[in-house]
């Protein structure tokens, strides 16, 4: 599955958040200037960031799972955490 999010956070800040969020349960198996790949027992997550529109960062996160797996829920939760960094009052909702 593939998910996208557009944020005001800088690309480096998003990558730091990803390292902290995924690093504890799934070590990074690939580290690039705008990309991270995390792999663990439940699957693989690929995260990439790119400047978009001058003021935004586009966050693309992909899992190697089909459908609504636990890994997909974790990926969506990460996007919600990124959203909350920009808007601290944003509640984390959903079953993830």
C-alpha cells in the first residue's frame, strides 16, 4: 500500500521523526538523503520525502503488505504523528 501526506515540516525533520518512530521496532536497512527503508518481522516500510510547491514537503510511505495490515496501520499512524508536529492540538484518531 502507498500513502501520501503533505506537511509544512522540513524534509530533514520528517526523516528524524521516522528514525525515532520506526527505529525502535524496525531498524533502517537503507538510509539515503531523502529516503529510509525500515524492515522488521512484520514487513518493510519505505519512506521518501520531497520538496513540493516550495513550502511543503511531500511524504510518501509504502509498505510491502496488501490491504489493511498492522504495518499499514503503523504507517498511517506515523503520518498522523507528522501532522501533529505541525498542529500540536490535532488529536490522533483512528484505529491505528
